[in-house]
C-alpha cells in the first residue's frame, strides 16, 4: 500500500516481564465511578449509567517516562485508575461474559486539565480538550489475567513527592469491571487492543512541573514518573 506520508507507529504498552507488547486500539474512560470522588467534585453518588469519555490512543505514556506539563492549563489534576486491557471485543456483551474479553490489567493516570473541564461543564460543552490531550494517559505495563486473575479487592493508591494523596480499594467502584464492559459495548463495538480507564477515588488535586508521581494497584502493578 502506498501512503502520501509515512504513517505513525502504533501506540503500544509493554506486557509485564515479557518482550511482547499490547497494541492500543482505543482508550475509553469512566467518570464518577467512586462515590467519594463524586462527592469531592460536588456531585451526589447514584446508581445511574456510567459517564464515558475517550482519549486518543497515542495519549499514553509508557515505561515510566517523564510526562510534559501540558499547555493551556494552570490546574493539572492526577487521577489514579485501574485500567482494563481487552483481548476480545464485541457489541452488546452480556455482563456474565464480559470478563472473558479481558486480556489483563494495568495502573493508569487520567490527567485532567481541571480548569478547562470546569469551563466546559459550565457551558455544557464536551470535555475533549480537558481530557484528550497529549500525554494525558500514563500507564504501567499490562499484567495478564492468565497470571493474576481478575482483581476485585485490591488497594489503589497514588502519592505525590512521597506524600500519599489517594487511597481506596477497587471493590469500592460503583460499576464493576464486568458491568463497565457490558455497558460500554452497548455504545461502541469493542475491539482487541481497547483500554478502559475505570475511574478514580477521592483525593485528586493539582501537580506542577517538577513533581514526582507514583501509583499502584495491589496485585496489578505500579507506575512512577516525573512531571516536567
């Protein structure tokens, strides 16, 4: 096939303790999936359909590389999340079949230009500029289900410059992994290579250039990098 210019390389994530890589198709994200975070953002937790948004595949930052502080914001927030990596896809997937689609899990950070998000919310506009910018989705190596199974009772935490900022347990998610996959597949045809960031607990706040971030999900993995 002849192209008008050389296509970009496929975004990919390392598979833990192997030489293989997971090619990224799309990045989906879930908002408002921990009750304490909903409250700290001024909302009221309720069992309603989850909020979905997306990031471009090449928003990932891998291998603990430095993350550049983005332009057009003075209020960059971290959000630590369990990430689902899909090895299978489909439409209208039943919840009791959803876990069969999972290849593995990782630790991710959903960076948010909070000032732009607040302005978009107040004007009833999309969140794209607040969520889908370059470097907005740092991620650890993917840990395959074949090794760890499906974590359901694991501590999730994040520290900034060695100070603990977020700590919870993934069992506190309002929507479970299976429910997220099933619901998302009603809106999109999911595919192998999709990543799903599953939401963050309370404790989000701003970082500045020079800050060091470390995060982990028990039995899944960890990530550590610097904002520059």
